[in-house]
C-alpha cells in the first residue's frame, strides 16, 4: 500500500523541477495528480522557464506509474484559471485531498535597482499566486472536513537572500499565509504547512543568472559554482535534490502528519545554521 492511496493532489509548477518531482513522488505512493503550470516565459525571469513539452513529460512519468493525471496550462496570477482547473479536477476525481502551491520564479538585482515590473512579477506569482491557489482548493476541503495544503517556501522565508530581495519578501509573505490559513482552516480539520528548501538542484538554480546572483559572476564554471554553493552549507553538498524536497512534501501530504499544521519544514543541508565548521 502507498502512503497516498486513493488521494488526489493538485500541484502548481508541475511541468519540471520540484513540481514534477512532487507529482511523481506522490504518484509513486498512490495519488492521482492535477498538474498546473504556466509553460511559458515570464519576461522578467532571467532564465528559461518551462514549456508544454515539459508538462507532457510530467504526464508521461505519472502515467508510467499507472496513476491518473490531468495536466493544464495556466498562470497562478489568474485566479479564475486556477479555479477552472480545480473545478475540472473535482468533477473528474471527486475530491482534492492535497494541494501543493509550488509555482514560483526568481529574479536578480538589488532592491534599489529593480524595476516595478520585476518586483510585481515575483511578488504576484510567488505570493499572490500562492494565495489564489490556496483560496481555490480550500472550499472543497472545508466541505469534506479534510485536506492538506502545502506551500513551497524557501530559506528566503527565514533569512535575507542578497540580490533576491523581492523573492525574499514574497517568500516571507508565504509563511504569513500558511500561518493564517492554518488558523482559519483548523476548525475544518484542514491543514496548511510550508516546506522551505535551500538551494535545490533544479533549473531555477542551475543557470547563469543564479550564478551571477550567488557569486557575482556569470563566467564561473559549473564546477566553481558547485564549490561556491557547497561553501554555503553545513553538510558537504552544494545543494539538495528535488526528491529530497518531495519527501518532505510527502510527509506533510500523508496521514502521518495528520496533527501537523502551521509549520515550516526546512530542507537546506544546514545552510541556515549560524556557525559552520569548515568542511576541509
């Protein structure tokens, strides 16, 4: 038996990276999936974003595990589109037991250098899009008196990330949403929690813009970038893998965490530890 047998999970940002990993990991444990992703380029994002082909591959991976999946394109800034896909999922599967508000983007620049559009895109997608996702799934969960909502936070939800001030602000706001939803949904036995990853081996980190943001230079090699990332962590690794984050999501999605709500689960290889012993 799987840990999510018979459950339905709605996941945003599911075309690749962490979102795809969550969809596959949940499917491995018996869940059917409603996958949602923009599959388009946001102009202010300094790295290539997902494509329709990425979402198609997520579908193939889930179906290879003999699980059902609905995959739809949409922007989390569009609350009506999220609701449309949520309603389609409810009509097909009868329920949504788990929702993962994972979609997000990052940008690069000091706060006083950012233009308003860059600020707006990051805050609207990462914060307002998370609220719109939680808002769309909550009523059906309230009606059934059960459900687990999980949001993708960040170490930037806890500490400041240099040259990522708009991202830091949005991810701090996400934790406020989790706490407020947890309090308001608790009488209905619906839970809300966050997973705060550190640097993750995904397209959002492994790109030239991220190299520039974290090291000040886009010209360093992949090996140099890996070494620089490892220096941030207590554990001797440059980053965590997407599956490591998915395993934390799985715990919060499952009945193993049935009395866990309003919490933050950090998966960061020790990057937030204030004192680190030199590794070598």
